[in-house]
């Protein structure tokens, strides 16, 4: 490497993922190897040309090792109250504006039942016990406070709201901030489809793929599924199958369907397909509980779909009292 910085700078040059830019040294991406390697200059790239293929292979293997690692859970994690995995169906949970926690419908409904039974007049968040907001203004105030302390979920949700309102540049800023502050898989996923559609930012296939991979690494099943579809289109079936299996293991229905089609075409072994089905069922079963099933049977999903802002309905509360389930 032809620059000041001695041995330290030389170690950093050609590092996978461009992990080092020290002092005034700005590394340049190599366009011929999916940007996995970086160089300080064109001259440096030419000097290291004989080692390039070996370096790229090592970098690609390291990237794949990270990319195809099975996440312990989905990006949604567990309900902070019952500690059971949250369902991938977001209709089965509700985000609290006061603390940005995702609460499963079982715990949410149990909290309402308890407060109604005890005749508690001022309802509170099932998790942080902050008084529930009564108006949209109070809800927005809670959300603003969470954004001020750099709450990743609150920032990401603000991005989604901007996106649905048509403020794509504002949405891009929020998603970028959330992704930059921490390993926020959902924010990376949102950025991926913004780069795909070119809304708020120019279309960029390479950046879209990068953000899809980051989201998948963070446990976002839909991002993992989309990577599988991408690999199928490129004719790289073996890599696609790996993505679909990982997503199926997290409970993603679409990936099970994709595996079934690939199995019928002879691209997936019977053993791998059966294991994926078993793991998928186990992931789904892990998200169920008597409380959640009771809430679903009562129609809580329909109620929460209309009122996602933690505002309870008195008639609905009375119905909750009739549910025969041990809380």
C-alpha cells in the first residue's frame, strides 16, 4: 500500500467490508467484487491484483458465514410481559406509544380484564404503567419523547408514518437514522424497498440487496424470503433454499410455500423439507398461549386493527370479563 500509516494502514487496506478508514485515508470500493474489498488507491489495487481473488474469496466466505447463520428469533423478539415469541402477524400485537414496546394481544387483553375487574378507572400501559393516552395529541407527545431519546422503534415507526403519508424523503431520513443507531432489522428492510422503488432516494439494486441482507441477518423473515426469491431469479437455487429454510424456521409461511414448490421440482431433499416443516410448526406453536387464543377468539385482532394507539373501548372491556381463561 502506498500511503502514510505504515503497517497499521496496510492491514486495513483490502479489509473485508471496508472496516477501516483511519485519519486521512479514505478507502475506495472495488467494483468487480461486490464491494467486499477496498483499496486506498488505484495503484494499490494494481499492486495487490495477484492477491485479489484470494482476498475476495475469503471475504465472501466470511460474509456468507454471517448471512446464513440462523437467528435465534425473529426481529420482533418476545413479548416483554409473557416472554413468549411475538407472532409474525403484527395484528396479534400492539405497540405502546409510551414505551415503544410490542405487547401481544394476550397480555394486552389480560391487562384490560384485570383493570376492569378491579374497577381501576385510570388505565395504564401493561408494561411501563404509564397512563394511557386519551387523544391523538397525547399519543404523538409520547412518541416524540421516545424519539428524543433515540428509541429505535419510535424512530422507525415515525419513518413508516412519513412513508404512508407520502413524505418519502422524511421516511428515508428516519429509517437511515434507525439503521445507523443500532442493529434495527426492520429499518434496514424498509430502506431496501425504498431503494427498490426509488421513492425518496434513487433506485439502487446493490444498496437494496445490501439492506436486505442486513435485515435478514437481524432476523427479518420477509427480507430473508426476498433474498431467496432474488437468488432463484439468478439461478442460484442452493443459496435460495438456504434462505427459505432460515425464514421457515422463523415461522414465515411464504417461505414454506416456496420450499414446497422447490421440493416438487426436485431442488430440495425430502429430509430438508420435512425438517423445515417441523421447525416452521414449532415456531408457530411457540407464539401461541391460552391468553392469546382467547383474545383471538374474542375478536381482539379486529379491535386492535381499528385502534392501534392503546385506546380501550368500554364495551370491549366488558366482553373481556366473559372470557374463561386463566390469566
